[in-house]
C-alpha cells in the first residue's frame, strides 16, 4: 500500500496536538508510551532469562561435565581403563575421574557442610571454568599432598587465605570398640577460586586424588568419571555409545537428567513472562484503537470535505492507517532502543541502583549467580519488534475502515 505525499501530510497534521483535540493527543501519547514500555521490557526480560540460562548452563557444565559414570559405595575399579574407553568415543573431548563425598569443613571456629572432590591436578587444569577463575594460589598446588582448593565465599566465611589450615570431618569413620569414629584430616589451602555461582564458591573443595582415595577409603578406585562432549545441548546423540562403553561397570547420568526440572522451570518462566508482557503491548494497541476512533469522529467534517473534493475511500483509509501506525512505529522504535540499551548495561545499572539506594538488589545466596546476566538474542529482539509493529498496524485497521465508510452528506448535515 503506497502512501502519497498529500496523505502523509494530512496524517501528520492529524497527529499534531491541538487545543480542541488535546484529549485525543493524550490517548495517543499513552498508547505510544505503552508500546515503548512493553517492547522495551519484553526485550530486557528475554535477555535476562537467556543470560540466566546461559550462565547457569555454562557454569554447571563447566564444573560438573556433560555426563557422569557413577558407581555404588564400592567405587569404580580399573577406572583408568574405563576412562580410556570413554575417551575413544566419538564426540568426547575430555574425561576426568574423581572421588566425591560430603564432609564438614571447619576452620577458625567456623564450620559448614562441603562437597569434596578428589581430582588429578592436570585434569582440573583442563577445566577452564575453574582454572581461569583462580583468585589466589594455583591449580598446580594440588600436586602437593595435603593441599586443597576452596571457593572464595568459603574462604571469606572462615577467614582462610593461602597457607591456612582447613579441617575436613567425614561422618563415615572407622569402627572401634567405642563406636564409629569420624575421619578428620587437615589440608593446607593452596588456591582460592571464584566461579561466580554461590553454591560452588561456598561449598566446593578440591583435593588431590590420592588424598581423597585415602580419606574416603577407596584405594585405587574412584566413584565417578566425568565426560565432556563437543555439543552438550545434543547429549542424547552420544548417550547410546557411552552407555555401551560403561555397561557392567557403572551407571551413566547426563546433565539433562540431573538438571531437567531446573531448566524446564526456567523455560516455563520465560514463556509465562513473554505472555504477560505481551499483554502490555496489547493494551497499548487498544489505546491506539480508541485514539484513532476518537480522531475519526472529531475529523468527520474534514473527511467529508476531502471526499467531496475527490478523495477516494482508499485515500481516507491510508491517512488514518498512517496516523495509527506511526504511533506504533515510533513506540516500537523507542522501546527497541531503550530495551537494548538497558539489557546491554543491566548489571552496571543494578550496581548503580544499589549504590544509590544503599540496599542489595541481587542476592547471590538466593539467585545462585553473583552478577545479573543478560544475553541479547537477535531472534528474540526481531520477534518482539515484529509483534509490536503487527499489533500496532492491526489496531488501526478498524478505525481507518470506519473513516472510509463515513457518508460525506451525513457528516456535513450534522456539523
């Protein structure tokens, strides 16, 4: 549908506020602001949801791997041969045997539950999520027996620094005549890491594999073997081959099985937020209908004069379509710019608000991550902008059609 210069001029003149039609201009302004807020908010929310999922997925998989072969309390014998078989599977990029166990960590009068993992230093050094986030010390310190790597929040809570002593207490101790005695062993802090995920930074402790074998009484054994693949999103493609290579040795559990409920909840929340925020744009579109309908009524005499001067019904339709669509286009463009600017700087804005208000707006203990993430997806932005434009255009069809159907004789008679 092509718009002539005269039609654009008339449409723009109708959009300009006048004293007699001030209320109509207010409604049009509310519609524009509503569309801008709806589009901008939807872009920000989708970016935060995408960022939250990407950060969680990257950090969870960066620490835990994409699939894990687990065993019972007896552990996995001949685990090095198992690791060799898994390394030969198509798509596998890394394999890491380890021992894992729950303990009580204690230092300087503070105590908390901790998850201990016994690993080879070379294996842990290949995990960039850990190796690239060492804040003090080094991963290589684990090559020295009796050394531990701990998270930054655990170190802060217990007042630990490099060289401090951390005591690990396991309830599964040796049986004696006086009952079961917990196993207690002290480790020297050789490194402090900060992944940025509260659970890991506050409760994970890495120790040498040999020390873990002795501490958890699993000589020459491990109780888990982690596998990392090229494309974790398609772990199902690798599963059958990996299961075949671990048959009779242990049970294979992939990351989707372990975290399916968590990421499914994130997807449901994302869809619900999309639906709720779409209603904002829809309400703004109804404001366009109201504003343009009132504009048609107030301009009925002008429409009649234009018709008697030779303007066609199509020309009248295009004038009011252009008037209404202009509100939607400008509102969508403003929402796009504001939403994009907000999403790309959301964590800086969050820190600024915390500084101004003197209150914590993003608690890592509650939300798992220490920063507010945002990941702008081009497809999401385009779909939001397209939805804003389409709803705005659809909202103008009915009032423009009513304007074209206006009878010039009746309009002039009642003026």
